[in-house]
């Protein structure tokens, strides 16, 4: 996956990886996140990221969150 600077500038700085069920923060991407190898994911807002983590019981990445 490539960084989408426009979406990040508009506030969509979190990435939800559907395959692993993890939420990643693009401002703190760590080498262990393996950002370049992510395929089935999309940008989301902070509000949606927090909802996914709390309500849907998904994990926040331990490296970047």
C-alpha cells in the first residue's frame, strides 16, 4: 500500500487492515507494521478507528498505536 497524502491531510490518517483486523496510525508507522505489504485495507478517520477498536472489538496495532 502507498501513502495517500491527500487523504491523510483531510484527516483520514488511520488504516484499517481487513485481513488482520488491526487499525494502524499512519503518523507512527513502525517497520514491524509491514505497511508496504498490506493489501486489503483502507483509510479511515480517527472517529471510525476508535469505534472499530471499542465497539467491534478489533485490535489496535501494538507498534504504531
